[in-house]
C-alpha cells in the first residue's frame, strides 16, 4: 500500500511541474487559431486569419515579404548543412572505425572537445574566414560554417554504426578487389542507412532552428524563418497571433522529417561486430 501511495505522490508532483508547460503549449496553439485570447490562455473565437501569410504577403519593415521564399531559403540552408554533415561524418567515421593510424585516439578525443566549444565563440573567426573566401552573406557558405559545428559529435554518432559492421564483410570485399572508397560507398553506406538518417537529421535540425549565424552572416535580403520571427517581434505593433501561426508553420517541416525517418532511426544495427580487427 505504501509503495502505491509513494508512486501516486511522484505522479502528482510530476503533473504539477508539467502543468505550467502544458498550459504554455496549449495557449500557443490556441493563439495561432484564434482572433484573440482572454487571460492569455482562453481563445475568444476560432479563426484561420493568422495563417493568411500562406497565400498573401507579410508586412516586414518597409518590405512586403512572402513566406514561401523565406521557407525555401531556410530549407536550402538546412539541407546544405545536413548534407555536409552527413558526407563529412560518414567519411571520417569510416576512417576512425576501420583504419588504424597514429593519433587516432587523440583525434577522437578532440572531436568531443571541439563539440564542447560554443559556436558563438567562433563567430568572429568564421565571419572573417567567410569574408576572405568570398562566401560571406551567401547561403551555401554560411550553411557549411553552421555544419562544421555539428560535425564533431556527428562523427561519434556515425562511428558507432560503422563499428557494428562485421569485419568479415570488409575483408571479403577487399579479397574481391574493392578499394576503400568502393567498400565505403557500395557496402557500408547501404548497411548503415539508419545512421545516415540520424546524422542528416542532426545537421538539418540544428541549421533549421539556427538564429545567431543566420542573423549575423546572412544579409537582410536573404531572410530565414528564424530571422523573420525575430523581425516581427521587433516591430512597433506585435501581432502575437501571426507570430504563433508562423512559429507553428516553422516547426512542422522538421516534425514531418522526423516522422518520415523515424522507422529508420529506431532500427538498431542488425549486425554484430567490433571496431577493431
């Protein structure tokens, strides 16, 4: 009886802690679909007028901006970052998993140290690097810079999938005359599809919701959804209903991406193996 009582006490405490956050999320969704709110949480009238930005322009400063152009900018920015993270991490992860070389353990340790460094600390250095390479204020250049922040931990993520592939498969391919690149491309990549999906989502999501790099390194003429929301909040008259609707629109693509790839992400590697011969 005491165990049941203690269990209910824990549930009650956790529920009390969760209630404020639950109210916040409910109010957020309700505000996107209503014309006004009473007491900040009660919708007054159901309406889809806040979603008019889907078929009309958005007043932003002195310009008229359409959401779909900004959406394409954001999607391009996040996709380039996700692809860059995936390519670099799969190449590096394969080398760290299957090739023995001096300094390998040190390099793996450095990956974690690099990930611990905040991206804001590197912002000035990245600014001048992009300036000298003539990639500043361009989506591909800034996306590559953003991808570099997620590569260190991405390498560790994908290395685990390479470690799970038995060495017998690789040795058989070498006996058949495959090069290292052919083994990586034709044998390993099809076997670690869940890992590819996980690393791509990793790079995509962090770029999708990035604000600091987009705000600092991209011009105002190339807005992303994150900078659009900030711009609307900086206006003299803030329409929180429209901001809530745009924020809901902003969160849907990564949500759909996760739903689409979740089956692949939930699949553990079906092969057993070790990263060392």
